[in-house]
C-alpha cells in the first residue's frame, strides 16, 4: 500500500471509528453476557442449550468475560445465541493522523535533540525559529513519506 492509499485508509477508518471514540460504553460490573442474558429473562441453562454447551459452561464463560480470559469466538457464539451482534474494536483515543503526528514529532524531537546538542558543542547553534521550521518540515516529510521504522524502538 503506497503513502496516498495509507492516508485514505486512515481517513476512512477514522470516519468509521469516530462515533465509537465519543461513546461512553462501560462494561456492566457483572459483564455484558450476564447483563444481556438476565435482561432477556434467560437462565444460564437456557443459554447453554442455545449455545449447545453444558449448563455449567455458561457461568464459567461469564466469569471468564469479567477476567478477560475468554475468547472472542466464545463471546461471539454467546451473543448469537442471545440474538445479539458481537462488536469488537480497537478505538483510538484520538484520530489516527494525530497519533501518527505525535509519534513522528517524538522521533523528530529525539533526532533533533542530538543534532542540536552536537551543534551547540561545536558552537554552531541554530536559532530557535530555524529549529522550529526544520522540525515542522521533518514532520511533514515523514508523514507524506514511508512510515517504515516509525514505531521502532531505539
């Protein structure tokens, strides 16, 4: 995927995720599965029958949901058995371009810090406005170029 395609894909994904970013959805204290099951008036034995699992399996799945030790597949099956749609998503806390720009800025600031330090040692310090202009240029160049290596740790 080239740079332009990546930018278009980010914007498209951001549009899809934007409503979720602002949604206040917190898991009920006893988990989604148990909350929905009880709201429907369904016993764990009835849900087990619909899921085609043993009756003791439903309380185990409900506990595993709370601890985070169940699988997506199991949660999807439980949702389907209760005539629900299972939704799973990673929701960025801010737009994807903003996350990218922040990471690029950290990398540029780190690189420029070393360069600026070396130049000061050699008594060749650059004016703050020149440093800021170069920082902006590097951020924009990186954003419009290849993102390979952007997330590598040093």
